[in-house]
C-alpha cells in the first residue's frame, strides 16, 4: 500500500514538471519574475559559501616581528651582536591572518635585573598579541643569548693625526687641540685599552708658512665605544725651517753720543737663527749693531750691543757678549752719513 502511494506521488510530480517544461511561457516567467531580487540572492548565497569554504579555511604565513629591548640597566651594555627581528611562522583562518597589523607586531624583552655576563631569554607565543584562533608554528630563533658588560668611563688625550710629508723647507712648529681631552665610554674591557682619541688625518702635503685651523672628527675606536665629543678644533703652525748663520765681523757703532767715545772691541762675532729663506738673503750694514750712549756722562761702561733684525730672526750668541764703551770730555766725532 505504501509503495503504491509513493508511485502515485512521483507520477503526479512528473506530470507537473513535464507540463511546465512543455509550457514555454510559464518556464520563462519562472526565470524572469523578480530577476533583480534573484540575482542579488544568488550573490549573497555565493558570498556566504565563499566565506564558509575559504575564509574559515586554515592557512599559513610568515612574518617578522621587531625585537624591542626594554629596561636595560644604566650601568650595563650589550656587547654581543644585536638581533633586530624574530622570524615567525603562523597558521589560522585566512580572515584572521589578514586582520593582523604587522606594523604593531613586536616582541618585547625586559632586561631589568640582568647582571654582567651571559643572559638567556626564551621567545614564546605568549609574547605576541595575536588574534584568538591564530597559532604560532615556528619561532626563529626561539632562544636568545646576550652578553652584557659593565659600562666604564675614562678621560684620554686627543691626538692630532697629520697626513703626508710637509714640503721641503717647512716644518710644523706648534699644534693645538681643543678640547685637549675627551671622555671615552663603553665596555670596561675595551675602555681599558684606549690610550688616546685620534682625529681624522689632516693633510699637510701642500701647505706653506702660516696657521691652519680646522674642525676634525674623532675616529671611533670600536663599535661599542663612544667619545664625549665627536669633533675637535685644531690649530697647526707651519714655519720655514730654521737655520743658523754666522757673521764673523760686525762693526759696533755708537748712537746718540754727545761726548768723545771709543768702543773696545769695535767688532764682534754674531750667530743668528731664523727662517732659511730669510737668513740666506740677510745683509747687515754698518749701524745695525750699536750701543746707545744717550745721556751717559764721562766714564767707562760695559754695554751689550743691540742688533736690528727682521721678524723671526734672533741672536743665538755674540762674542764678546758685551763691549767697553769709553766716554771722554770732548766733542763727539761727526757722524758719517749711513
């Protein structure tokens, strides 16, 4: 009885479907009636199907999370190579992976309380602020070892570095640096080895006589050391090479004499020192070496002669160092034109 009823139901349904198929007008009305609403319904249904089948399907992705070191003790510094990023392999629904803000993803390590030496830190998923449903498959590296050392400070002198050979006939006669000392800071073992702070080289290959003033950078001795000043002011004085020249017989003259006079001896030997170019062309005429008798009464005097010299030239020795000036009553001899 039941089978007969089912066959009757199937026969009736087939009759309706065949009738609708044979009636073209009814079939067209079936597809065109409320067409816009049907298309919208189809789009919504497809979106729901796509989200369910693809948006919720698990996927994997790789990311790089910046490593942030916090609360480093002021008396310590890290001397091991610095690691800036941690590589991550994560999995989860595509929709959730797409919502992760990579710019705000970071791993923070708290270094408060660490001591000098090696410090070991484990990196785990709890350090990451990831959406629920996202899992961390792999962390590279999963463990960090950092070397920390005590920070030390020391004052060292600044040393001026000169580059090149100075031209012939010139010499460096004076150098100044300001500041003269700087403080070096860094790991205690490295600070102990620093004896001076060197400037970048100053080229003196094409210089002449005069004063050179520059501002030079200090060369950092190593990656972990710093100076209290990055640049210093330097001053270098360049002069011609100084030489000696001997004048064996220079006549001693008398100036401003109102009385009769005599000089014993009236010739002296003089050794001068000064720039080579100046001394080689120097000529000392009569009257350049003299004693002054202005206002002196009658008598005998031991007087050191004065020698008129160009700038930069000085007397090294004079033999004898003093001469005898004799003043007597009588009129001073007439001066000859010089």
